[in-house]
């Protein structure tokens, strides 16, 4: 696997060490595996089922997963797949996935030649992920750099140390992340990414409005019990992005679902209080 780089040494798996991923990354992988099995799937991800199976074999995940709208994960994944392909074709030769989880885009997307994809994630998650990918003899489609780092710490320094070029346009991805942070912490995270962004950089992020938190209260209660509460929401995503220095194009989840031939509702609420998940791509001049 030429082009594969890492600056940590994999160790034996520990169930206790990885128990934190059950409520977040594994849920996403599980629903991606369901979508991958559909004949009308919106994307191809042959790795998702392997991640879930490995977690169950290790006793990390049970045979049941919290109920969640699989169509939403499918729509979100397709949107960010297309975003990364557009950004890289527009000249971004660096991709940085923040809290990369069990994402396998470095293996399943056909990115342009010369792209380097940095995965910023906790070392425990990366060890689990690498054990599965190694067992599958997975072949990456681009240069891939693992950056073991906690987003609460100095992850920009770790990213630069791993070879990130501050002068090169970058496509950032924060998928399934920001609502787990407070608004202040989310802004701080994106401000740090902005400081590292050369002209021509792109930013892909996801957030939700407050009505979504109300519509998904049963699911979110289970996530909170598992130690992964949702802590923030955004009502005006364009103004939010502009304040952080980006020009955004916002796609609400229901409009995206219609574009992709799916019907997706996150709940039935009075007019003016409809749940909205914002899928956002933004650029920096």
C-alpha cells in the first residue's frame, strides 16, 4: 500500500479502549452498510459492514443499533462524496477529515492524482480502523496520512507535523461532528481550520436547527446515555459561515433527499418549526 503513512504504532485491540465508538462512528458505519446493500444505493461502501462485523466480534458493539433514519446517512454521505470530488477537481490537493471515524473515502472515492487525504482522529479509533482495513488488504486511491490527535488539543500542530502544507488549498470535512460540540467549541474548531486555509480552500460541514433536536429527542437521549450528547444547533447557516470567513452554499436535507430520489422527514412539526439538517459546502477566496 504505497502512499500509506502513519506516525503511531498499531497495538492489540482493547474492548474497553474502543467502547466510546459504539454510539457514534459505528452507528454511521451500520447505516452506511444498510445503504450499500440496496440496489438503488446512493454510494458504494464495501468497508462499512466489515467495520461493524469486526466491532461485534470484538464485543465492542451489540447486534442491535439505535434507530435512526438510514436515508439521512445515505443522503449525507452522497453529498459529502460529491463535495470532496468537486473540491479536489477544483484544485484542492489536500483533504482533511476532522474526527474521521470509520470513513473510508480514501479507499472508495476516485480522487484526482496528487491528492493527499489526512485523517485526524483519536489513536484508539485509528488502530481499530487500521486492523480492519489491513485484514481486507484494502487499496487506497490516494496518498493517505493518519494524524492521531484529540480535537480538544493542539491538532493543528499535529497536522502540520504530519506534512500538511499551509500554502496549499485544502478541502476540509467536518461530517457528523459539530452538533456534538457546544457552539463556542464548534466555532473555535472551524476558526483553527480557517487559519490553516490557503486561498482557494473549501469547507464541508453539517449542522442542524433546534427543531431537529426536538424531533430526534428519543434517539438523542440514547446517545446522551452513551456519553455522546448533542450540544448545539444553528438557525442561520449562511450567516454563521460568513461570520467565520466563508462563502457558503447550503442544502437542507429534504431538498437533497428529493434531488437524490429519496423522501426524508425528520419529524412532523408546526409550520415554521420544521427540523432541518444543513449540509454545507463553502469556499474561501
